[in-house]
């Protein structure tokens, strides 16, 4: 038996088109025409995908599925430098997405912010602060 390998993160989504709009704004390579599909896979890094499934899709194979009330997980994106954190936070909030934590210099040595995707999942934006 081979050892399991981490390969994907899955989120249930209430509105696929709105969720894909968010992840496109974040800069992910979302497949064209995916807005009307019940399942979408988006490459995050080599060998790792973000899987988005509509509530109806999940309910079709899981009779006990109850849509979550707000987000239940988070993704984290390295924005390269502190200015990148600020710029991405501004871009997403200007597009109408909810800021959970505005950019700040965290005590652990990163510029850090959190924006919620349309289903309330946290999307962490971060970058290392310059060494003193």
C-alpha cells in the first residue's frame, strides 16, 4: 500500500460563479466556463488543488450534508512582500469582499491580513517583514 499524499483542499460553495470570481480576483488560474459546473478544480501548487463543489453536488452523494453557516477553513497566500499584502487586500476589498483583518505587522514577523471568500472561508494574505 502506498502512503497517502496530501493533494487537495475542498470547500463547499453556495454560488459557484461568485466563488470563482473571488478566486480569479485573488489571481488563481480558474478554468474558463467553470461558472456553470457543479465541481471545479484549481491548481494551487504542484500537486495541490483547491476543489470547489456546490451545495447541491455534495448533497447528491451525502444525504446528511448541511451547508456550513460561514466558513470552516482557510487558505494562506504568500504575497511576496509587505506591499503585496496591502495591494491584494485593497484589490479584494475594493471588489466588495469582506475584510476580516486589515493588514498589520504581526508579532511573528509577517505583514498579515485576512479576507473572507463569498462563503466565509478565511483567505490569509501574508509576507515576511524585512529583517531589522
